[in-house]
C-alpha cells in the first residue's frame, strides 16, 4: 500500500478562535465558502475531502505519514493456529502484522473465524487491555507494551500485562458467540500502536519528528493513531483467505468507539461502522444539549492526548468548531453506521447521538436512500436497523455479549 497525501493542509485554515460561531449542528451539505452541495459527485469531490481535512486539522490530527508519502508493505506472520477451537467450529489464530518501516511497532491480530470454505464477514477493532484478556488460550501473546494499571493481571506499579489476565474480559469480545453466528472477528491491543497516556514518545507517536516547543497544533493524536491501526489491520485482513474483504465491520467501545467511527470515516474498505457508546469525540455532538453528557472542555482536559492541540482550544466555545460529529458519520455515507448506547450511560450522550444521526441523513439521501434513519429514538431494546441505525438498551457503560447480538443483527441485514 502507498500511504499518501490526497489533500495538503490548506494554508487558509484560521486558528480556532478566528472561526465563525455556529449555534446548532452545522448543515452538512454547506461548504466553508457557503457552497451548497446537491449531488453525490460534488459531495465526494468537494465536501467530503473538505470535511476530512477539517477533522484532521481541528480535531484528530493529521492522518499519519501523509506529508511524506511512505510505501508500506504489511507482512503477516502466523504465531499460532488452532483449527479446532470453539468446540471445533472455528479457527483461532494470532498474526503478527509488521511493516516495512522497521521502526514501527507491530500489531498482533487475534483472529477467530468459523470453519468452512466460504470467506466470512468480519468484525475488526481494537481492544483495551490485550488479546490475552479475551480468551483463556495460553497460546495468545501477552502484550509487552505499556498497559493501563486497572486491567486484570496487570503487575502492580509497572503497567506490565501478565498471564494472570488470560480470559478475564472474554465477555467484551465473545469470540465463540461470534464464530457460532458465522462471523469472523479480528482484534488487537490498541496500546501496541499507541499506549493510552500523554506526554510519552512511544508507540507510533515516536515515529514523528520531535519539536522542542511541543508538536504542531494538528499533530496526529491518539484516537487517530488507533484508527490508523485499524486500517493497518484491514490491510492484512483483505489478504486473508478466511475473510471476505468486502464485508468488514469496524467495532469499538467508548474511546475505541470514537476510534471505530473515525476509522470507518477514513477508510472506504470498511463496509459497516459500529461505534459503541462512543460519546464525546465520537458519535456524541460537541455542541451538546444533554447536561449529563461529557463536554469537550472536560475530555480535552482529562485526555489531552486523544485529540490534537487545536481541539483543546474549542473547550470554552464549541460553537466555533467548523463541523460537528454528524459530519464524521456523513463521511461514511452510504455505508451503514450503527450507534449503540445504554440508558445509564448519559456520559456518552445517547440522545445527542440520535441528533447526530438525523443531521447526517442529508448526505445519505444524496445516495438515494430517502429515509436513512428512524424519525424518533427507537424504544429501549429495539434495534432500528436502518442504514443510519440506532439502539439503546437498559444498563450501563459496557460492551457485553448482548450488545454483540445487536451488532450481529445489524450485520445480518447489511453484510449477509
Ligand atoms: C471516559 C471518557 C470517555 C470515554 C470513556 C471510555 O469516561 O470520559 O470519553 O469514552 O472514558 O473510554 O471508557
């Protein structure tokens, strides 16, 4: 693959405080210069690239390695393969994905696929604490990168994962349940690409030039690195014979749900996008009406590394952001996007996410879908499996086997 620049940073993007204020979610079909988009062609050639540019410059940082085009060769090496996993119904493998750029860290993809001849549709996404947390199999690699202290089996005081964590979070990515439904699933530890902590030049961030006075205001930030990692996982998956390259769905929970949405928006090879409880910085609007939802000010203070420095500047006035999160959903058009939520997780802003879906609909309509989403928030526990899908259940912030049932119900409609 050749990772290269599509659009260079336009010189005319003003600093955050010089941007005009817009009170509600900005019209997704109006360009910065006021041009109204009325055709699919203009959407794809004009507004979509402009929005991608704005999201990079003002929020997630630049898509990695665009400035200096790099030719990257992705190599997969099978570390182990168990063809009789899941009561003989599937194959469990771990693949070390490495890059021709030798300084880049490797990704370890845990892949579970149903046994059988036909290539399977596949869920792909990052996980929070390591592949070993997702299965009791002792063949699965324990990460050597920094891991957050509060995960099972992490050695006290050192942020090192240990084998004691094996299988302790198997419910978050229920491999067997997924395989039994005929789907494949591929996941990797997000921290192998970029550990989730600020101010340390490690992971992929270490491949960027060091600047004495901090990085550029739109330096690639952590959520972008994770999304980029998803794309590199996809590079491998599209070469894997057990996987159907045309039927990939990206999934992630919470901060990794923000990642899933960004990954889907920036890579058309991903057919379905499922950000679960992604909230602020994901499918939750920055201009929020929900008092219980996480504000931009809070997220950029507590997690300064997730977004680029430009985004922090909007903390006191989100009306100056020249887009909102519905535009990130709109970039995915016409591909199906499912926003899933929980009633007790107001922090992730379920109602605001519904508004985001509604405001993304005009882009989907350009592709001929006259009714891309539901008119009102569906009943709790009832999936709206429209192209702009929505689901809210009772309960709290978590990703559970029941959530996966909903993801698969959505995939049954769009990927079967
Ligand atoms: C925090 C953060 C959220 C994030 C969540 C998570 O609650 O404020 O934005 O989504 O962590 O990743 O679990």
